[in-house]
């Protein structure tokens, strides 16, 4: 049975004038949001080792922030709360950061992401509009990874992330024309194959939703087997499925430590594939399977919810 709340150790210990202070405990609400289907979205179970690692990371971020409440330390504190699925607290941290650094497009970028996580798309769009206005354009700034990939090489940049999530928020609202324009600009900041694959995938789906099948097919022509991918394998599989080079059944197969996330990502693509074949019954079945999973902050999971609402 899940507890009503979980406790995260925020600050293990510190010393002042030779005395050790008591540990401070932080309480996270178990239910973080409501799904678009009306279900409670609760913090998923984690192993003891995972809990310890995430807590240790939060402790470090809190300590750094306490020493200096800089823009970057504020961002990391919010991100560490978010990795513990405490999106409410993360949003609170980012909001306080924006009050201190009102021109920080990076803080708006991260708060907008977590508004998407809790299904508040209008607030996310507002944040990304502001982030886009403020961000430095025609350049890219590497964004450090919170969960490093297998090569420990940060692949994304701040400009990409602002546009990518900005387009996603419009997509989730069914505002596909707006999403299309944003994703096309996002391609300009997709400066490696992993980012190209991710942006192309969402742009392809956005075009399909508008009935722009010829333009969508032309977009797929840019994807081939020579592309070397480090972390966006799920998106590449979806694109090859759309090209007819991988069967939907193969794309649905997911295993390993990130099986739940892969199922949400790949499953949403398969559901889309059936929609493109006008098989709404099968698409609905796939989307329903996705939302039975635990990775409810995954974009494929949220998009599956949105499509189930529309299909109903």
C-alpha cells in the first residue's frame, strides 16, 4: 500500500559554531495532479537505491542554493524536486526564481515544462512565449543533463528545449498550426541527430493531424538508417514505423530499466500510426494501454490522454 506522502531528506547535516544541526525533513504530496481523464496522478514507487540517489542529489542542490541563490542553483534545486516527481514544489522554486531573475528565459523554460507535467497547458504556453521573447536567438547554449545519457554527453540546448516544449504545449491542446510553425523553427536549433529525430517526429505528427500527408512524407525522407542516435531511439523507431520499415508490433516492444518510459513514448507513436490508418478502435486500445503505465509525466503518456479525450 502506498503511503499518503513520502519524505525526502533535504539537508543531512551542517555545522555551525561547532554544533551539528538536526536534519530537516521535506514532505511531498503523493498526488501531484489530475490526468486529463480525471485520474489522480501520484508519485510512482521507487526502489530504495533510486530514492537514496534522488534524495542525495536534492540534498546537494539544496546545499548549493543555501550557499548562493544564483539563477543556476535555483534551476537545479527545482529540477531536483522535479526528478522526485514533486512538480508542485519544483514550480514553486522556479516561480520564486523568476521573481528574483525576471529575465531568466531558462527559469521560464523549466517552469513551463513542469506545467506540462501537471496538465496546465495554458500556463506552459504563457511561460514559453515569455522564454522565447527573452532567449538569445541564432545561437545555442548547452543545457546540462539531470540524467546523463550512456556517453555522458549533454545533447540538448536551451533554445531547442524552449521551442520543443512550446510546440508540444500547443500540440497537446490540439493547436496544430501553431505547433507546426514552432517545430519548424525548432529544427533550426536541432544541432545533432538526436535532436533532429525528436523534432522531426513531433513535426511529422503535427503535419499528419492537419491532413498534410505529402509534406509529412517529404519530412520522413530526411530520416535514414545511417543516423547515429545516442538517446532518442524511441523517436527513431517511430519514424521508421511511419516510413513502413518497422512493424508497429516491434515498436511496442520495450524492456530494460526505462521500459515504462519507452512504452509511453513508443506506444503513443503506434497509436498514432493506427489513427493514420483510420483505425480509431485500435488507436484507442493502444492509448489506453499507455495510460495504464506509470510514466505519467512522459509526453507520449500525456498525448495519449489528450487523444483519448478527443476520441471519446
